[in-house]
């Protein structure tokens, strides 16, 4: 087979297949983000408008089609502004993948250390916020606190949150298996339907999960409940086993018990 024939074969079969695979990957990652955020409403609204426009063209409803043609550019810009956080998440998710990741990830023993500290703090009714960074960098969050660069251990976590030290009101940030900083400030959630009884810790955990792909472990000072916030959702009142299994999955350490965890519903 000559070089020209091989090139023709690649052009005829390989390129179309590669084109379809790349497009399918982008669509899948986009859908993965949309179903976890409020941007799914954007898709539903766009489909409704598209259906109305198609009906208007088919039935020759000139007035409706004319109005939609005028409004379309403005609606696109408005939706891009309103759903800017969700669109940013889509772009971030497209870059996710093991071949693009660097650095080490938390070991199972370090996850156990965090959960051991959370259990002890919950029994003492001491609040805590532990942020586990994943793919999106949290330098802006780390810079708001006191840098530690210390090994994650249950004794250090309980020391930070178990006493009224200057660092206990903020969050610790765990990167590459180490506590990068403590006493960090997190952005508060702007969701309007969050349960009114939730305090600043839960709102802060939810707020960071809206702006990054981090996983936030929360211990309630009022009730001692253990919760997880990730992907713009808050799962309240998890058992220790549920939190362990979910953290293992999110930080890419499969749980030894393959049974599915029964998650608490999204906080309202």
C-alpha cells in the first residue's frame, strides 16, 4: 500500500471517527456538568424556545418568528451572564482527566485521619470545615489563611478546631495530602433555597463547592452532624460510613464496601 493510499484511508475513515469521538467527549462532559448544576434549566429553556421557533416556522407564524429573531441575540448574552458560573464549570470539567492531573492525592489513611477528627469534634459539638482540593487550584483560598504545609493528622485537626484558637473559625485546606493552610475564609453561597437553619459554615462549604470542584467536610457545631458539600450540593447528616465511602469515591479511592451509600437529600 502506497503512502498516498494510506493517507486516503486515514482521511476517509480515521478522521471522521476521531471527529465523532472528540465531539462525543465534549458533549458528555458538558452533560455531566449540566445535570449537577442549575444550568440544566438553561438547556430546558433553550429547547423550549427552539421548539417554539420550529413550530413558528412550520406554521408560518411570521410575527412570532420575527420576535424570536429579534430577541435571540439578547437572550444568548443574558443567559451567558446569568449562568456564568455554570459555563465556567463546563470549561473546567473539560480539562479533567487523569492524564492532565499532577501531584499526589490524599492517601486512605489521611482520609481516615480527617474522619476520625470529625467524629471526635462532632461528639464535642465543635464545628469544623475541611476542604479537599481536587483539580481546581485553591491558591486564592489558601492565601486568606495561615500557611502550615503540615501532614494531615487527626491530632492536628482536633487541635485546630477543638480549642478556641485564632484558626478554629476558618477552614483548613488539604492539598496533595497535606494541610496547606488553616483559618481560611470561604465564599458564602448565594443560593436562595438553602435551609434557613444552616449557619455560616454550611453556607461557606456550599459556596466553595459552587466555585470549584473541591469537596468540603463540615461538622456542625449546633447538632454535631457531619455533612459533605460538592458540585454545588450539600449532603447533610451523613453517617461516618457514608462520608467515608463518598470521600473515597470523590478523591478516587474506591471504598472497600461496594454497597451504595444512602445519601441525605439536598439541603433546602
